C-alpha cells in the first residue's frame, strides 16, 4: 500500500582510514556515528524544501534520486544533527535517507543494497567523482570496509563505476572512543576530490602516496581485527601525514590533530579534508575535547556502530 507521507533516517559516518585513495579502488574503513539525517517526503505537485519552493537544478542529490523513481516533485522536509560539509557524511546520509523515504512513498521495497547504489549514484553525479564509502556506510550502519581482504568482514554488496570495483563488507569494530574536532570550516567534497585527481594525473608521486594510503589502511584493518588500539592509532596518524602530503589537510586540521596527539593513540582528518573535521582515537576523551576547544575547534564524542538507514 502506498502512503502520502513517509520518513527515513540515516546515520552520519566517520572515515577511519583510506579516504581519497578509495576513489581509486584502494581499501578504506568507515564507521556509522550517532549523528543523523532525517528526510520526510510528502506527495505534492510543487517541489519544496522545508516549506520553500526550490529548483532541483540546485539540488543534484535530490534531483538524481527523484528521477530514479520517476517523481517530478514532492514536499521534502529535512532535519539533521550532522553539520553540513563537515566530513561527517551529511550529503551521503541525505541521499540514503531520501532514497528510503521515497521508496516507502512509492510502495517499493526497502532494500539496503538498492538504496546504497542509488545514494552512491546521487553522490557521484553531485561530486563529479566519488567512491561508495560514505553512502554504503550511512546505508548499512555499523562498521564497513571497502576492498578488504576476503577473510575480514562479511560481504554486503559490490559496486562498480568506470574502471573501479568496490567490494563492500560489514566489519566488526570493537568498542573504541572517538572524539571529533570540527574546524567550523565548510569544505565541500567535490573540489577536494578534483584537486587529488589533477595532482595524480600530473604527478606519479601522488599516485605513490595513494598506493601507500592503501597499504597503511590494510595494516589498520589488521589492527582493528586484533583490537590493537595503539597500533590503529599510529596508523591513523600516519594516514593523516600521507593525506597532508596529498594536499587535502589545512592548518586548522593540523593544529587540532597535533594538539590531540598528546592525549590520543592517534588522530587524523576524516572525510575529504580542506577544513571539515578530524578524529582522535583516545581513552582520554575529556582531555582531547578540552585541547580541541582550546585550539579553536568544536569537539564532540561520538558513539559508533549505530544502525543504518531505517524508515520510521
Ligand atoms: C569523502 O567523505 C570521502 C572521499 O574519499 C570521497 C569519496 O570517497 O567519495 C574524499
């Protein structure tokens, strides 16, 4: 039976290892966090967002998803506790929750693999280039890895685009404490992904760094498997250095990462960088929050391993 109104919620995510390199098919790990994005959709012959008329041309994620379902307009209401363009998955969670809400409205089945594919397509169109890391994480929830060795994790689905294939698995991430430090700098993903693409196209050194990020991510997966927080922390910090060499960090992120290291196993930028957020793995969350605040960031402790997209 079809409804006239439906809602769905998706969690945000933090990327533990492998951002940017994952766009080129390298491995990566992300975890769903207890920040979320909710979409409510209602049948309407005017396209509105939070009560205001909009043109879909300025909202590529929404446009792509509605087009997939042959819908020209609806009334969309959004509520989010994920800061926008902060590296914590707000656009992936929008795409995933919108896909689920629209499916419910259209009387279609709520299939996570189909939602993950649809949300990835929306990100790809909006960003110009993307991996399915964020969208699969926000859809599945818990912890996921892309292109991890066969013996780690439980295979969820496979997504291919152009010459890349990503095997997406759910992995068990032991209880760990993560503190996010938000720089307050809004940093859209598309231009940073494009910056890395140009660097890689011009310079074999950039390709080497991308390969090295892939290698440290595999080491990190082994540390997660063994619940070795000290080793995982060291690998996160190494990944941050590689991402800095790739040109996607910034002074504000480096400041928060360096300050956190005094009280953490490791710390790194999370997401596309250029601003946005960093993450520290720690057992001293209070001290990390204090130092992040002292260095101009907005700290918050996140709960991980939360549920993926669900209709409410
Ligand atoms: C952005 O959260 C993660 C990136 O690797 C881009 C992507 O995977 O699409 C930078």
